[in-house]
């Protein structure tokens, strides 16, 4: 029995390292494709970084009161960043809308029965 938590901790640690490595590789590939001009004239590194970190927050950390806010907020923020760069939304609207979305996510996290993260 004493070996089980250590094994689980080792697997969790390995998952985090692998997830971080995959995120770095994906961002590097996206950056390279952007630099080569293979994508539309949008700075993809920032939105992809936001979205990747949002997905990894939930994938690695699991769904809890913190990741239920952070993960979706980063992904939504990436979408708004792309929309702003494409001229679909002004920063004058983007910032307050993201502020409202953050509040809504906090409210949902507070009302839902998500567990608190282990570190909190």
C-alpha cells in the first residue's frame, strides 16, 4: 500500500512533464509556421499559447474551483485575441467583455460543486 501513492505521484509528475513538453513543441511549431507566413496575418503565438495553457490547466490539474475558471478563461481570451487581430472586435469591447466573462466563470465556480485544488 505504501507504494501506491508514490507510483501515482510519479505518474502525475510524468504527465505534467509530458504535457509541458507537448505545449512547448506545439508553440514552437506554431511560431515557425507563423514566421514562415503559412497562416493568415494573425500573430498566432500569443493566442495559441493562451489556449494551450488553458487546455493544459484542466488536463493536468483536473477540473477544480481554480482550473474551472482559469482554463476556459484562457481559451476564451485566445479567441478574443484572434477576433481583435482580425478586426472583428475592438479592444474597447474586448477588455470589458473578458472582465464580465471572468466574473461569470468565478460565479459558476463558486456555485458549482467543484472541489478545491489540493494546494489551496
